[in-house]
């Protein structure tokens, strides 16, 4: 019986995990396993790691049913990217809602993780509900919320200057942090830039997606950031929005880079693939990285986050990253490319549904 399958610890099953070791990743205090930084490895260990990475990116459906059920029993927490995995803009991808709802019914903690900073958790939730995902506000991790969490975690008591939208300002308000800067700020003819007076209460600059990004906003952000005590937070580094055709739509990463260049400082990024997300959910929801699955359609954000945090990773081919990309990276000697490889891939998330329908809830005894 499928629901009676024995659970085998991930460390005994996954060659990447067998090789992994605890290390502190990129300035966080989290003991992530198998993070991307290999400075501690000698040359033969690096060779072995590269070899085992090339064994990754397995077509999940090529495995025996028993192995697929082992995989599905190997995590208690599911993090999923949204666009390209669950839906394309407002069009749901077939059976994605059924799979996420099934994970929930089976007792898995589920989180919807998006680099979108323009919406609050409530607004993201409204979309989930409209498209039939059984989520709650606590299941939503958007970068507007994560930026507010980051400052809250620092015990921040001052005001934030925001290059971004109301998604960020509303999330800041929910944690009692004042803000300024959201909305149009255009050049006033005849008014010299040097007349700008800094608000002495501003102690942080947040940069998210801002359709009103302007020269005056850049100037103000850089002036605030000239004080090294002012925190600098970027929501994400996605350079462009995925679009067909010849139109290039700048993403938040382009704005963050612009401010970084002028300020001559680097922002702390709270979105994928940086690991603050994992830090935030571990702190708030007590998840176990070894028993966490990250699902995504984009390897340089979703899957890289999973690799850095020691999560299991599942790529769906319904979005940005193609199988041709994956196969190219498999041939690479570059650790940066190998870190983009998922453990498994499927054509689309809905392909898991027939298997999940035969599983029993994790709180049912076998
Ligand atoms: Mg995506």
C-alpha cells in the first residue's frame, strides 16, 4: 500500500546530502547544508561534489513508483514559486491548485513564495483564492512583507525611505514602521537638486519595483545611504520581467543596481535566491531545511535558493527555465552553474497529482 511506504531519511538517499556538510551561508546565522560556497572543500571534494551535482536534475517520472513515493514522503514543508509554476499571470496551470491543496490536506506546511513587491500578502492571497488555492495570509511570502520582516527583525524604530509601491508601504504599516517616498517624484523645473533636505528620522532605504522610479528618487536614496548607519534593503534582483517578443520590461534588479551604483553600497536582498527568506520562515514557522521542498520554474532564483538552503528542489518546465538550459549546466565545470541544477524536474506541477492522490496524510499512522 502506497500510504504505508517506509520513510528513508534524506541523508541516506540523496548523494548530494551525503556529501553535504554544515556551513554558514553568506553572512546569515543559518547552518544551511550543501550551500553554494565551497571554499572549505579540498580539490578532490570539489571534484566529487561536481560529479554528484551532475547526477542531479533527474526526471521524476523516470523513477519507479516506489522512488517517487519516497520522494513525496521526504518533506514536511513545501515552498513554491508562483508565476510559471501555479499560474501564468491570471491563467492557472492545469492541476497546480489541486496539487498544492493536496499537499495541504496531507499535512504539509505550504508557502507561496514570490519576489513580487508590489502587492501585500492580503493582495497575493486574494489572487490565490480567486484561482482556487487554499492559502491563508500566513502561507504567503512576498518581498514587500519580507522587507518589513527584515527591518522588524533588526528592531528598527525609525522611518524607511521607499522606492517602491504601496505593497511595501502597507506591509511596513502592519509592523508599525513609518515610511515616505511612495508615489510619483518628478523633477521640478528650476528647483536645484541641492535644495533636498534629508528627513533626519529616515534610517533605512528600501528599493522594490517602482513604476515611478526617477532621478529625484535616486538622488534622495543615495543621500540617505551616504550615512553608513542607514540600512539598505532591496526586495529582489530580477533584471527583467519575462516577456515574449522585443519589449524589455525592466525588473526590480535594474532599479536596485542603479541605486547601488550611485550609493556605492550593496543592498541586502530579501527575495530569492538570497537566503533571508529561509531565515524568516525558520524563525517564524519552525521548519526543518532537510525536510523542505522548494518548487520553481526559474533556476537562478527558485532552485538556487533551494540549493543554498539545503532544501530538496523540484523544477517545473512550465515557466522560464528549459530542459535545454538544465542539460547545458550539467556539462559545466562551473560551480555557479551546477548550483542551478534541481534534484528533480517534471513538465508541470500537476503531474504530481496522480501520485499525491494515493498518499495518506502524514499524521495518519501507517
Ligand atoms: Mg516563476
